[in-house]
C-alpha cells in the first residue's frame, strides 16, 4: 500500500509588504500523532523485545539526550540524524565586551541522517482541504 503525505494549499503574504497579493504554497497536514506508546508498540512488532522494554529505552534516551545537549555535546543517532544546541542573540563590537546576557534564544537543531533523507526522496503527495483557516482561529465577537 502506497503512503501519501497530505498537504493543503494556503496563501502566504509577505509580512514586509502585506498589501501585495500573497502567493500560494503547499502546507503539510498532519494526520495525527505517534506518541511514545504507539512507537513502542510498533517497534515491539519489529523485534524481540517487549513494549515495556522499548518504552524504558526511549524514556531513558530522552533523559540522556537532554543531558548530553545541556553538556554541549552533539548527539548522533546513527542514520536517524543528529541533534545540537544553537544560540542566537545580539552581537557586540568588541570580543571582550561580549557576555552571556546577549544570548537571547537557544534552540535544538535536528539534522536528518541518511534514513530520513532517503525517506524524503520517496515521498508521494496527496492534496487535501485545509484543516483550519484564519477565520477558525479568530475569537468570537
């Protein structure tokens, strides 16, 4: 059975030029979520360990990854990809004047590895209606 990534077509306006007609782009539509229980059930069906064992490993992985990232390490998850902390903020003219108060935001970067990159190359797409519109999210009068 073929798998299709669903998408809808949405208009996007240039925030710097909002009076100009926007352009239409594809926006991926989620079909649901796969939580840790669902993932552990799927993994159990593919190997010889129990769902409880898989969940224990995934929960421990979460803790170890968080600890490693906080320690400044790049976390490599084999062919799945890697995780790394990235920083952004204001700059200083002189190196000596820079201090950590100028760091405004930290985030986690994920770089997909070979397995995920190969998956992207095989995607098929199916157009669907947009789930939510701007009108759906505006407060009622």
